[in-house]
């Protein structure tokens, strides 16, 4: 079954059985955080759909706390069970599906865990590529239980609040939110500029939230008939300035790029980004905009390789505009279809 069909099926069930919203949120959050299901269950999308559905049904906001608690407990339990499995199986984990078909996941999570330690466990709930295996690797490394569970529980409940709360209130007060944004367009454009700039910094705790905020805020502005040219300019300008700043950082720290943004990227990630620049040339700037975490490393590696500034700026401007269009066009199309 396709992921879209899974989301539609679960949300449809909750539509018909609202009293089951809490237990369903628990099961979905557990699946999103459990190592063997996380790659299959689109948990975040399902929880967003459930929260939006509850809001659209006119249900009281008091339902939020139970839903968040259910989801928080489910997410923390999924992580805890994955941790215990990693501790029990240790070196034989790679022989178990899905790691038999995706062995690179363990290597990525191990590198991530070695870099961030207990903070990596906290980040894992928000950082998709390693969410499935961070707790397993923590168990394999015999991380102490108390620090793991503290990081696990805190991040699980913050994740639940961040997924369910905004979705519920945006649907409940969408008219008021859109009206407010429409009357403060230049202030919103300024916020979008700085969010797009921050998204260029290769730090997991910044990258995912800033991307979600740029996408969400920009889409709301478009759906609310905001000034599309202003929105696109703000997002593209932020991405361009972020690229140029990263390029400058690369020039200043070309001998040791890890000093440019301490505790952000591993040596392997820097090496991969450099190889990507050397392989694809100027086009790497465009391609990297759609490669997640690599988006902030490619401009810096371009600077460290001392590639000419003017061609870099031209390609960066093109890539920034394309990135802004990719984020905003879906909302524009949806707005036209439902108008």
C-alpha cells in the first residue's frame, strides 16, 4: 500500500471513530519511532492529518492534551524498545531487516551518535534519515539508560507537541491566521528571509524546523492571496545570502572546514560534499538545494576549493530562485484548484 493510502486510511478511521484518536496517535507515534517500522510508517503525516481532522470537526481544544500525551508516550516507548533491542542484539543487528537491505543506515546513525552523543538521541526524533536507527546504535554502544531515557522522553513529547499543536490551531484559526499574515506581509517576508538563511546552516536542529517553517509560512501566505513576488523574493534572497555566507566560510576555513560550523557536520559529510562539487561543478549548487543536509555544505566546499566568485553568485541566484519556487508552487497550484 502506498504511503498516501496509509495516511488516508488511518485518518478516515479517526474521522469515523473520534474516540480512538488517542490510541491511534499512540500506535502511529510508536511506529514512527520503532526501528523496524519507522521506515514504513509515515507517522508525522498521519498525526498532522489527525490533528487537522479533529480541528475541522469543531472538537474542543481540550482534546489536544490527551492526543499529545498518547503520541508522546508512543514515541518514547518506540525509541525505548529500539534501544533495548540494540543493547540485546549488539553486533548481530546488521543481520536483521531492514538493516540487511540498508546497511548504510547503521553507519550513518553511528557517525551521527558519535558526533552528538546524548544530544543525538534528542535530535533523532526530529531528524528523519537517522530516526529509525539512532536508538538502536545507542543501545549497541551501551549508552547509560538514564541519560538515554531523559533525552528520549523530552524529545518525544516536544515532537508530539510540535506535530499536533500547530496543525490543530492552524485549522481552527486559519481565517484569523491568514488575515493576520495578509496585513503584515513585509514582516512575514522578513521572517521568511531569515528562516531561509538559517536553513543554509548545516545543523540538524536548525535545518528541519527552518525548512518546515519556510514551507508552512510561505504556503499560508500564498493561500491567503499574499504578494507572491514578495514571498519568492524573501525566500530566494535568504537562500542566496546563506549560500554566499557559506562560500565565505569555506574560503576562511579551507584548511579545516569543520571549524566553520563546529559540531555541525562530520568529516565524511564534508568529504562527500567536496566530492559532489568536484563531480558536478557549478550545477552542484542547484542539485544540493534538494539534498537536505548537503544544502549547506556544498556552497562552503565550493569556497574552500576557491572556485570563482562571480559564477558562484550567478549559479547561487538561480538555485535560490528554483528552491523558492519548489517550496511555494504547490500551494499556488492548490489555491488555484480550490478557488
